[in-house]
C-alpha cells in the first residue's frame, strides 16, 4: 500500500515536472526563424535629411504610418501621441517618435514639416519614393493601399498601429488604435527604461 | 457627451473672475487709501480721473464673468422634420487639405430621409464618408447613395465613423472659428449648417470651447 503510494507520488511529481518543463518551453521566445517586424530602410526626414534604420538606433522608437491628407485617424493619432509625449515630460527626449507617410505623391519633406508643426516637436516625419515606402511598409508588415476616389482624388487605407522598437531596432510591441492612454503610457515608460512591456489584453476597439 | 447646458469656457472664466476681483480690490480697498493720502495735493485730480476708468473695468469684468456663467444653448438647426445638432469640425494641421465635419441628425418625421450631398465655400468637394477599422487597418470610403436617416431615428457623424468630408480646402480651418456648409437632404432639401472649428484632433464637440487645444501649448 505504502509502496504503491510512493510510486504514485513519484509519478505525480514526474508528471508535474514534465508539464512544467513543457509549459516553460512554450513560453520561451521562438527561435529567430519567426517573421520579424522592422528592418532596413532608406527615407527622407522632414528636414530633407537621408534617414536609415541606423538613424533610429541608441534610442527606443515609436513608429506609425499615415498620410497628411487623412481627415480623421491621422490627426487623432498624432494628437494622442502628442498627449503621450507631454505626459512623459523630459522622458520624451529618450524616444524616437516617427510618423511615416505612405503617400509618396503628395507628402514631400516640406509637407511633412508643415503638417507636423501642428503637433509635438518630438515627432519626426519620414517620407520617400514609392519604392522606399513600399520597402519600409514590407519590413514593418504595414498594410497600405491607395484607393482612387470618384471624381479625382484618392485616399489610403493603412494600418493604424504604433510600432514600438527597442534601442537595437528590435520589435517589442504595439499600441493599437484607441488603446487607452494609461496603457499606452505604461508601454512607453517600459520601453524607455528597456523593460519588457506590461501585458495588456488586445484592445476591443471601443473608444476609451 | 452632448449636454445642452454647460458651464462653458471655464478656462477663460478664471482669468476674467480674477480680473474683476483685482479691480474690485483696487477700487474699494486700495483706491480710497491712496485717495486719502493724495487729498489736497497737486496729484489729486489724477486720482479722480482714475475712478471712472476703474469703474468701467469693474463693470466690464462683471459682464465678462456673467457671459461665461450663462448656459450655452446647444446649436440646433431645424429643417422640415430634421433637427441638426452640434455641427463641428477640427482645425487642420499645417498643409492639410482635408477636414472632417461631424454632427447629429435627428429625423422626427414619419418618412426616412437621406443626406446626399453638400457644398461649402471652404472646400471644393463635400461628401459623406465612412471611416472604419478592421484588423487595425483604417479604411475610408464615400457612402454610396448618401447616409440614410430612418423615420424617427437619429444618425451621429462622429470621429471613427461617418463624417462629412471636406476635400481640397481653399484655406486652413482655424480653431475657434466657424464655417458654413450647405447640406442637401433627399426630402428636407438644402440647409445651411455652421460648423464650429475645434482643436486639432479633438474627439468630441465642446459647447462654447475647444477640446484638446494644441495652439496654446
């Protein structure tokens, strides 16, 4: 009876250890083969300077995509980001904050500069040729599509996510559309000090 | 979100009240003291001169304060069976050539109506568009055939959804100004609607004031 109990206990302990190891393995980061977000690019900033992925190293970055002829989401996102940067105070200097245009036709460096003058001065604007934009969008897995409108004109469908990258240019997380400010700020603060981002459940998309 | 009666412009209220307070103090406390000190001297006429100026300032201060306290009645436009409330837009960032207009339309009639078109002196093209988010991708499209407003129903055009798209702006929209757009409804016909321009990226209409005020920062 006693022996059987011991056997049972040993089995149970063994099973628990195995299960624990399996869970641990599952939690380990996947090996490098998984698709990465971010990578090499060449663009031009709002002052006409050539920018590459190297220009964003040494500081963590928050990068998002849009275009200046966007009436709703882009000014809203830029204002949200502006509010975050104000809330971060002097820590905002420890971040690269970049608005990348998907509209090579209209968004010249001058246009980006003019547009961003209405928002926090930390926000930089990158633009480029159609091919350069295609390349960075592919690296960041950003969806964008030019949609012609009736009677001339066009608009862009585009990803509305803010990508968070560490100081070595590695992807660490996202701030999604209409994510509550407290959650976004917690992520940015963690990003600045190089800690892993606080877990937040995928946002349900309802306005905060 | 849409309170018809609100203590508006509280940001301006405090300085106005303070100004009145200071003037009150000067007029009724400090002034009699120095008036007594100067009595009979050469400067006395200057003191007498200052009195009406101070009094005017005090009265002006009261008027300003009273104006701020008085409830702001929500902007309402009626045409036929339709009632239009809170038409607002946003100041455009530098160089932007598009703007979105938002409002609430209530159809009090028993027949459905439809917002089909619009014109405005500020833009070369005015359309009803819908913005939507799917898998974190933003899309924006004209609403084919216009926006239906069912009988006894109300339709809200707000950020993140339907908006009136002002394209090809002739001039930037500036905060705390107004512009007019003529909206055309299938049944109710045309109606001029004054849009309040709020701050860049504002998310809701603020009666009598602006939301996130970018320009003052």
